[in-house]
C-alpha cells in the first residue's frame, strides 16, 4: 500500500489555466499527493470567476439535469457530473468555510460575493502546496520520452484547463485550442454563447433601456428551433437578457452555416391565443373612441407602444374608431410576434461562455486524451456548455475534479 502512495507522490502534474476548472483540478491532484504546478497567463488566478453571476458567483444549481447542457455525448457528461455532483460541490465549498445559499435552486456563496469563492480556492491551493505561476502563458506542449515539456520544466501529466475566448481580450484563450489541435485533437467550431444578439431592426434604438417579460422563439430558415421565456432587455443595437442568452448559441451556429435566424417576441406569453383574442375584442369595444396611443396605454411599455404604432404606419392621435378593425387587429397581433432578424451574436469577448471546443469523442471517461496518454482536459475548453443558472460552473468543478482524479490512475512513464 505504501508503495502506491509513494508512486503517486512522485507524479509531477502541470495544470495550464487557473480558472474555475483549473483550480479544482490542481486542488484535486494535489490532494492525492501529486506535485502540482498551476500556470496562469494573468497576474492573478480566477479573475473570470469574479464576474460570474453578476459578481455574486452562481456556482451551481440544485436542478442539475443533463438537458441543461449542450453536448455531443450527454451520457459521458452525465457520468462526469455524477462523479462530482451538486451535493459534493456544496460539501467541498463548505469544507473550505464557504456556506451556500439556495435561491430558488440557484446556488450562491452565502454572502453572494464571488471573491469569497475565489479566496477560499486560493487558500486551499496554498494549503496543499500547489506552486502557482502567474503571468506565464503556455502556448506549446510537447511530449518526449513519456514526459511533457511545459515551459522550462518537465512533467509526468498535464491538464489543459485554460478556458476559452469568452470574456477575453485580443487572442486570449486561443492557446489551449491550438495546443489541442497540435496534439491531434479536433476542435468543434467556436461561437459565442450566453450573449446578446445584434439585430438588423433600426427601431431598436427607440427601445433602448426597456425591460419586459416576454416569450422568445428563434426560427432558423423558418423552422422553430427554440423557445424561452424571461425578462427581455433592449439595447440600441441588440436584444439581451436571460432568454436571449439561452437561445444565442442556436442563432450563432445558424449564422455560421449561412442560415437565417429570426427571433419572434411575444409580449403576452401568459395568455393563450383564445384569451388574447377575447382580451383584444373587449378592449376594442371599451376604448373605440380613444386615440391609438390612449388605446394601447397599459398594454406594454410606452416605448414599445410607440414603436408598434410607427411600424403599422399609424399616428398616435388617430381615433381607433376611424382606423378600422383590420388595421387594429394587425397592430394587436404584432404584440404576439414582433420580428427581429439576427445580424450577429455579440463578440466572444462579451459572451459569458464559448460554445464548441475540444471534441469529447477524443477523450476518455476521465477526460484523458485518447491520442496522448497522460494529457487531460477540463472545463470550458471541452465541447460542453450549459444554460444560464450555474450549470457552466458546475461543469468546471466536475470536469476539474475528474481530470485531477485521473492522474492517480496513471503511473509515471506510462
């Protein structure tokens, strides 16, 4: 038994990238007795973690189901999530002194401050003796004589966890993909995920600043692909908010294929078609002598009403009784399907995650490369991304834990 422990203690592990998954991988490998060096290109570890959940760090979700993730291999992702589950994530952070707050299934550190999570992880790295090397970007990786050359040092195992280009600047985040490809791995096309959608409609300028509850449906070449409900936000050039983020990758991938992506907005998602028809009929009866602007009062934000009036070629002071039922019906119907054509997603630098990445098919169940033994991957660099709500951070914790655990099954000079 002691021989096995000594063997693990001799394993030198390099973790490239000190984001959420990289820190977890380093902590797990070091807790198994490995000698771990954690490389980070920035001046400090975990900087992206500080902006998650609007600075509150939505670190997981009590409802952790595989259908909340986009992946080509859902069964494998499910196995990885099961190895380090939400329950184990909570226990892990509580063991570091971070209490967890459950807000409708969304899990946060109790103070709702991301720096609490980061400080706890940094302290654990220090306690375990992990060597943290910041302001050092690793761009190349080479394996010779069953060992890896990383920077000026040599390692037995390497975990690539350098994230993506989301929330990055310039070419930040590209090196991980380049190293993966240089070692024979396929990288699924990268697009922004969980981001705003820039649209072609000029009237967006008139809606800037408006927030409202709505149902959004994305159509790709005329076919319904996804529907989301939530708070929609308008900017001068884009639609935003959680429901837009949830369907942004669908639109982004459609555009990369040269397809047309349209988002239909329904401002009355809580009404059935019959209920809305009855609602409109009563309104037409009650307010026939009002002006159009007065008739629409209370239906939606004033800016939305003004845009609707303009789009239908009407004037705000026109009497409803003079306009005619057909035109009024057309105006009212448009509140159920206002159309936005997507020009492009927001940039990767402004996206919360990056969809695409290293193909799971090239990795084992413990996230080891099937092409280069001793090389592991963790986190967002892999072609797995989740919806808003703590899913992407749970993937970071789970995949980092699994990759960090994987080195224990690997003997030196395999």
